[in-house]
C-alpha cells in the first residue's frame, strides 16, 4: 500500500555512529528488569548491589550466547557472510541461547558468592520476563519476528493502534504481529509470577514456573512465525526446546518436592 513508511530503526545518528532502536529497547528492558530485581533482593535479605554484580557478567554473556545460538542454526548463511556475525543490531538474538548463558553464569556466580542459585533465579524470574516483554519491541522496530500474512482488516479487528498495523506492512503484505503476542504473554506472566511470590512456593519453583509459562506461550507463538530457526525442514527448534523445558521444569518440581531437595521457601530469609 503506497504511503505507508516503516518506522526508522535508527534511534540516533552521530556521524558514522548509528544507535539502533533494537539495542536501546533491549537495554531499557534489561535496566528495568535489574531495578525490579534489586528491589526484591533487598526485601529477601540480599545485598543491594548483588544483582548489579551479576548483571555485569550475565548480560554480556547472555547476548554472546544468544548470538552464537542463532548463528549456529543459520550457519548456511553466516558461513558465507562471516562479517555479518557480530551485527546484532540487525536482530538475530535467540532467547533460548541467552537463557542458557544467563543460567550458567548464575550458577557459577552463586557458587562464588555463596548464595543459593535457586534464590537468585526466583528473584530474577519476573525481571527476565520484563526484559523479554520489552525486548520484543526491538523486533517490532526491525520488522522481524512476525507471523504469516494477514489482511489489514484482520489487524484492525484486533483494535491495534495504527502505528503497529502500519509497521506490520512489509514488502507489500501485512503480517501477524507475533512480537506483540509474545510481549503480551510475557506481561501476563510477570503479573502471575509477582502474585506467586505471596504463595511462598518452595525455593526454585518460581523460576521453574517462569520456564513453564514462557515455554507454553513460545511453543504456540513460534508456530505462527515465518522466520523460525529450523532443526529439520519441518521441525522448529524453538518448539522442540520449549517442550523439553516444560517437561524438565515439571520433573524438577516433582523430584525436588518428593526427594526433599527443596527444603526452603521463597520468603525464607536465609541464603
């Protein structure tokens, strides 16, 4: 449709330096998540700067792992265009890769600081979803992570604002705003996780609940996307990982309860 122009993905341009909205939005999501985690960690009796120290390692490692994960499953392209590998501002950060990097970092960090990993993970769970809910809008600015083709009438029936509808007009076709579906799913998850704090679940179960919630949403939303990383010609890697994560989280909850491995609760003050 003539006259519809996509939003400028560049937030600021200073000479040859370009600051992309993708990075700005992801950075804002990380900072807001950090602030929420810091406030909750103080309530749980941890030092105020503990999550600042953790994030200094976790964020860069998670970004590197998210990029490596994405590049590996798109190696057919990147093996021919190696100069594009570091260009994360063009998109291409796989959340599952970032989560793997963040969890490994958290485990090592918690052992060094002699703090329960599960306690840190429970506190961080809503903050991770905050970062994901906001970060998806970086995909929106890049016009990526969208679903299959739809009509403008369909998008208008969702009562979306015009700027979202227009941004979903890509190369002459409207598409499902799957970035928005996942962002809203994450937002609902944030509310649920914060509410579950009062339920005083066993330590670790808030984080495992995050894994289950996010993975359920990702499984169904991934099936709508057109840019999925593929394990085979018909098998989407994110859907496979989502199923594995759901089953793993459920098994961990059951085993930790039946075997008595989880002997503290979320609201317990001890490390």
